[in-house]
C-alpha cells in the first residue's frame, strides 16, 4: 500500500501531465499522431459544450462569447485540427493504400466541408443579430454543427484513428507528428495554438 507521500507524488504527476495536455495539446508528450488529435478532440468538445449553452441564452447578451467561440472553431477546430488531418494524416494513410475517395476518409472530408457550411452560416447570421430571423439561423446552424462534430469526433476516435494506428509504424507516427508541427508553424504561426487553448479556457470560465 502506498503511503501518503507516494500518493501525493502520484497525484502531482497526474496533475502535471494534465497541465501539459492543456497547455500544449499533446505536442510535447504524444508519441502517436492519433493521440495528439484525440487530445485536440477533447479541447474541441469543451468548446462545443460552450456553444451548446450559448444556444439556450439570449443572443444579444452573449455576442462576445459567440464571436470568440466561432473564432475558436475557425482557427482551431478547422484551421489547426481539420487541416492537419487533411494535409498530413490523410495523405499518410493514403500512402498505405487507404483511399481518400469514399470510405472513412472520404466521409470525414465531406463532414469537414459540411461543418464549414454551418460555420459560414453562423458567421453571416452573427452580422445580423438585430433580426429575429438571423438569431434563429445562428442557433439552428449551431445546433446542427454540434450534432455533426460530436458524431464526427466519435467516428474518428473509434474508426479512423484505429485504422491509422494499425498501418503506421512508430517511426511513421513521429513523422506525421513532425508534419503537424510544420503545419502549425507555417500556417498558424508561433503562439497561435496556445492562444486558442486560452480562448477555450476563457469561454468555459465565462459560461460557468
């Protein structure tokens, strides 16, 4: 049986690990590309929970949170996460004979595009929130996006990432991870990833 000191040390170790995930979303600890993407899914799910709360509150009183949430979705969920899949993960899987036409990858690509349609509709509606019609459009597209992303994340975690883990060697996992880092450095810039993680935490705190 562990004594209290050992238990405290273990708890501290777990807390440090959780902090690293929150701070860097797996960049410094993940050994598998799919594990990093799963870490990002958890961050996205936290913001989806915020978006779900926003759909139950008066839009006029939550405009700032709506804007920050959509900024996160465009910059992190799509610009960071989905594009890493499209530009790095999916081509690496295709190199192993997993077609991007049809099948799980094809479905994920279609759902990425469907999500972008909902996001564009929300952004347009957010510019016209003084009208009841625009508010209804904003909320209906938000609800559709939430449903889509929840199902999408489950499919990736349970099907697509397992397929990738079956075909990638340890070396290939690290190569894909390097590709992720290069994408963020080139397409997003230094500190942008961390900025969006801070926005996620800020949104959660604001919504209670």
